[in-house]
């Protein structure tokens, strides 16, 4: 917006503003035309600026040097957005862009490192994660969200997904990108999804509280993790007791030898080789061998020893 001012007031011309701010006159004109700087008009029709425009223009230059766009800068100048909020948003966007670049670089290296005869297949595999780490994460997470056939609080669902889906590495190695791509392919298998979903539906009537069961299994696996990592043989102990009790509480049973034997038979019958592979791939992505699936498998072997 431009208004007329009388000659002799405390304003400066466009040339002086450009000199004080250290920018070309054409830059000042550009910012005026884009609505970043507010100019007034003298009676002779020349642009005039109050002296505060010098600091505003310097601020614009500094923010532009940090990569901020004009709409964000206008928001800061008009007071619509706080400076710290704007900077934080720009940094978050840059973090996302850098993560995408890191994922792309690792993907390129993964193709380079493949044997010549395998590069075409490697390209095809990596195509499923070309959207980057977050897109791959959501693709894998969709499997576990679909398996929640009983109502579950959103916070519980988010915790479940966070516990079973590996986070994309910020600086992935080529092998991690390949492993994540294989996770996406595995969890997209319609036959596997159908089997798991049908099993979840069949189990639902026999489980009084799915959230309580998942919480109990998670606690049992956390208790089992040190023993698994230390290479101890699986067997009876507090972690196995917690796993059995988690199932007994929601199935209306009690921890008896008969219940343990029936639970073992059920868990073995419901085992999926593809899910075992899922946990191996997850360990490749995270570099942590103690996945939820690995700890649970250790407990099931301990249950076999107990019965």
C-alpha cells in the first residue's frame, strides 16, 4: 500500500534505503512490488520510506539468505507469525528435505553395490520406496493398523505401530534402504494380509481386551530382552510368566500346565514364516537384534521347554 507524503518529512528515498541496507535499487523495487516492503509516495510520485524500513530490509535479506520464502517473511514483518516459529518451521522443512536426500543417496549406492546382473532387480525393488523413508514407514504401518479388528484407543494404536514398525534411519546405509524396501514388499502381500486379518477376526471373540493383551505381551518381551541378548537359553522365568498371564487374563483362563500347553499349541499354529522374516528385516533396519518379534520367539521357545 502506498500513500502520499509531503516533502520534508522524516523519510528516505529508495536510493538511500538501498545504500543503507546494502542492496541494489532494483531489489528494493522488487520487494515493494511483492508487498514485502511498504512504500509511500511523495507529491512528486517518488517512493519514500520511513527509517525503520532499513532494519526491515536487512531482516528480509537475512531471512532470504536462510532460504525463507516471501510469504513467510511477510508473515514475520506483519506480526502474523513469530520469528522463532517461522525459523522452526523452515528448519523442520529442511530436515525433511535432507532426510529425503539421504534416502536417495543410499538408494543410489545400493544400486551401485549390486552385482551387474542384479541391478535391474534392485532398481525394481527400490522403486517401492522412492517416496522416501516416511512413505515407506506408512506403507509398513498400514499392515498393523489393519490387523486391529477390535476398537482400540488412538494412543494405543500409535504405541503399537511405534513398537513394531522400525523408524527410517536418518542417515541410512544402502543395506538399510534395501531391507526397508523388502519390508514394504512383504507387508504389501495380499495373501499374507488376508491370512493375518482372518486370524485376527477369529481370535477377537476369545480376547476380552486386545489392548490389555498387547500391553502384557510388550511387557513380557521387554523383560525377556536382556536374556535374549545375553544368549541365555529360553525357559521358565518372570518374563514367560508375564506372557502366559497376559493371555490368561484376556482369555478367561488361569496359569495352569494345561493352559500353557494349549497356549503353546495356539502360538505355534499361528506362526508365520513371513512374519519371522519381517522381524529379521526390522533388525537389519535398526541394527538392534532385540526386536519385539525376536523376544517373543524366545519366549515361545521357553514355553515349549516349560510344557
